């Protein structure tokens, strides 16, 4: 059974940092690209970052380039999203996805 479990969200002030984690199980993690999406209240879900199966290729939404870094550890079946210089517009529920499955999401709130 494929399962993705996100953690690491929370409330942070503008300019702060958070590191999201996603623990994967139930599939051969190293064979799949992984993605982070987010959804703000009242808006559509949007792609934030993508990482290739071996971690060698990464892509980012223009809105987060230079501030967010996606990474993965194939020995631990985990993918991460380091978020720096957070802005109020980064607020939303962040989802990990891969192998056609989605996690339950973790809330990120950027507010003073």
C-alpha cells in the first residue's frame, strides 16, 4: 500500500524558514520522480518543485526559485522541501506526491 506522510509545517514569520519532510512507503521510491504541490485557500493546487528519481534534476515554480530547495534521500525513502525567506503568499497546504499517490498535506502559515 502506497503511503506518503508529510510533516514539518507550522506557523512562521515572514523571512523565516521551514523544512518539510515526506516519508514514503509501499513502492520502490528510488524509481519515481517526486513532487511538492501547495494549495492556498480558495486557489487551485500548484506545483512548487519536482525532483528526479536519482535527485539529479530539479525544477521549481518561478515564485519559489532561489528560496526553496527540494532534495531526497533514497536510502530513507524521503523527500524534503527546504523553504527559506518565506512570504505570506507561501501560505497554504503543502502536499507530497509521487507514484500517483498524494499525502494528506501539511499546513504552512506565514504571518506576523
